[in-house]
C-alpha cells in the first residue's frame, strides 16, 4: 500500500516532534527521501570538495535515482535534514511515490524505536549536572568520567571536548584519589566525530583549522598537566585521539574485545595527543610506525604486549575485576600517589607540551591541504553509498 499525501504530511509533522536526535545516518536518509518524494531525482549541481555537508546531502539524494534499499551515513545539520517546503507538490512518478512511502515508513519506525530506546537507555537515570556528553561521579575515592554518547559510539564532538576539559579540571581539585575515564555502551570512543569538520565559521576553513588546532592543544594540555593518577578503563574499541591520549595515562586496563586504531594516514592527517613522542618511547619506533603511519589496528593483547595497555581482562569479568582493582588503588595515600606521579612526570612535561604544540601546528596545515580534504570527502562519500 502506497502512502497518501496525508500520510506524508503527518510524517513530516511527526519528524518535527521528535525529542531525540536520531543520528546522522537517519537524518541524511530522511533528507534524501524527502527531496526524492517532493522533487524527484537529484537535480542540483554537485557541490565542491570543500563543502562537506552539501556534498554528503547531494550524494545521498543522487544515490536515490533508482531508489535501492540502502543505508545512508554522513554528516548534516538536523535542521537542514528536516527542512520542509510546504509549497512543493508531490508528482505522480513511481520513484517519488516509492520515496514518499519509504519516508513514511522510516518516520514511523524511527518514532517507535526512539521512544523505546529512551525508556531503556543505559545511564538514563544517572544525571551529571552540567554535562550533556558525559556522566561524572565521585565514589569510593574515585572520580569516574564516562563518555556518554553510546548511540554515536562515544565519538568526540566539540561539545564533548569542552566538557572533558571541564571535567578534568574539576577532578583535579576534588577529594578523589584518582580519576578514571571509560565509555558507556559498546565503544570506549570512536574518536573524532566527523561533524566537527562541518561547522565552518564565517572566516572559512582557515579559521576553522586554526580554532580546531587551538582547541586540540588545550585539550591535550589538560591530560599532560593532570596531577592525580589517571587511568583508562577501555571497555571496547578505541579509535583516533582516544588511543593517542593513552600514552599520557598512568595505567590502561582493557577488555579483551577492545581494539586500538589510529587511521590518520587514511584521512590525510597526522598523529596527535603527543603520540608522535609517547608511542615510539612506549613500544619502539617500528611498532609505533605501524600504528601511527600505516594505521595497523591492535587487539587488546597486542596493545598490552607492546606496552600501551597495562593489563587485559576477559570482557565477561572486565567491569568487576577492574573496579575491584581501582577501589584498592583509591585506598592508597593520595598525596603519596600525587607526589610520585609528579616526580615521574615533571621532567617530561616541558617536552610533552612542546610536542603537543608541534603536532597541533602540523595538523592545522594538514586540515587545509587538498590531500586531507579529499581523503575526508572520499571517506564520507563511500559511507554515504555503502
């Protein structure tokens, strides 16, 4: 049964009432189906390589020429995805009728799934005042900072960068003995949220690259300067900056299903998080090159063998064993732990800050290079087509 014009209009109104962001994959698919249903096959010129958002939207709409059943994934602003031109009229072509029907079905299933997930979302009853992307607690002498974007695989967007810095500054001054970072859901963190590349300020990509380099430098500095024992409980896959920062932690405990991946070269980018210095020191130049230059993904066992991970636990007992260990650590004299860390780390602080500054400067240039822009654009296009 085909969806009627009334069904389609009701679906458009239902989209506007959604209280939760359904995710970039769904938003882009909604956009493409709406455009196909109201205007037919893609009739817009292909955007330039620097216009990530409109290029991703164009790719998704253009791919609906024959309307195959596929999943669309990329980056686009929520308000743009849900744009509705009420003056447009549906035409009677088969493609447009199919798109209209699929749009109605998608909105219906989306509303049901989001309502269901909102009732059982992990951690929903644990409110961390002042944080949207994190959960933060202090218990048993441990400050726990949890990456809390499970539906996005805990990808780090600009908001999350700011909140992690704020959380670390608060943790450095609270009454805890140590601080632990971990992830909510299946992932520790999938690294940078690619929507970070789309928020272009009035000054253009040059201003965006400069601002991003400043943010990254300040972010990494917070880890370099953190005064207490800092521990990562890597509960699942870790990608990009969530991996490179581990060289600045005092201990890293991992589930045996965790993986560690730094695909910088694939995206025309270079290492960050002081990893260009810490990784060769931890695992030797050859293994560091495998990870940082050639993008080799390490298992938890491999990461442990190479010194990046302190200890690996079976996933089935990971939480119990790690938190038992951490609670025991938290009972040690806190001042002694803080002073011991200071003695061990102080001689390298100046070096680490210098490395961080150099890495950010290099990355600022990479983000403006055709090689990087093309690599990111191609990556997004491939995901849009699947």
